[in-house]
C-alpha cells in the first residue's frame, strides 16, 4: 500500500466555477490530476485529500464531485477544509460517501497498519490581540489532541499520518502549538494544503522535531499527487 496526498481540489459543486480565474495554470486542473492519479494509484493504495474538496454549499450538490473522486483508483480519506461548506453533519457525510471513501473529523482510522487522524486546524494567531483567531485556534488544538489521542489509542507504537487543512507550521517551518502536538504524539507524517498563489512560497515541506511535513495543495504540486509513505516504512 502506497499513501499519496493531494489537497484543495476545488471541484465545481454542481456549478460552472472555472478555476482558471485564479490563473491560467488552473486551466483543466481536474483533468491533469486525474491523468496523474490513474497512472500511479492502484486499488490498494490510499489517497489523502486534506480539505477544500468542492465549492458546493450543500451536500447534495457535492455528490457529483464525490463520485468523480470515487471513480478514481484507490481508497480515499477526506478531511474538511475551510471552503467545504457542504460538509455540515459528519454522520450525513459518511452516509453519503461512496464505497472506499472515508471522512476524518477529529478522530482516527487504520488501514493496513497505518493509522490516519485529522483535524482542520486554523490560522495561527499573529499577535496577543488577535482574539478571534486565538479562540478558533485554541478550539482546533483541542480537536487535534482528541484526534491524536484516538490515533494512539488505536496504535500505541505504529505509524501515524495526520491530516490538517491549515498549515501546521509557521513560515519556513517555524514551530507552532500544532507542531508541538504532532511531536508529542510522535506522528510520522503530516499533510496539509490551504496555501495558494504567492503564499505557496511560505509553505514548508520537510522534517521538524522528527515529524515529516508535506505541503500538498494541488496547485503547489503542479496538479500531481505527492507520495507520502508506504506500509512498513
């Protein structure tokens, strides 16, 4: 089993929402992703999608996008992003997902010896006066801890891969309270997205405190999947 990741698919959600308005490189982005996906992923592999999956506002409008993803090879693990407004009730989302697709939200699951967990995260507060972001960030820290505790309960010593949507590190790999949690629970790999355009240059991929971090927003990857790990690594 190989684990891949690609985030921020931004599928149309039932409406004509061409991503090329954000730059010519987005032209035909889903077709580019599908071509790479079909060439590399097998039915036994896993693809992690850490948020911003569909522009849909309601679950029923996201179903075409979810089925388009489901039609591609491999098992898929989804996490909610800040633009996934269609993702309201976790129970409803899980009931609607096609076979071979899984939704993570502050909990954990295990496939072939690798445990996956995840929480959306939030923007890291930039100052002591940033009260609203601090409130939301602190709430997400509690949810992440709950998810990591669930993962380690399932697998005390095995490999753990965590998904977040918002960057878990500061610019250039600066430690944060999120990365401190990842190190505390001895997470092996973390995947995240959210950053686009000029912000891509601030995204960090590399190792911090023994944890490997992978920036996987699709435009930052050239619309190709990132290989994260293999079972047994």
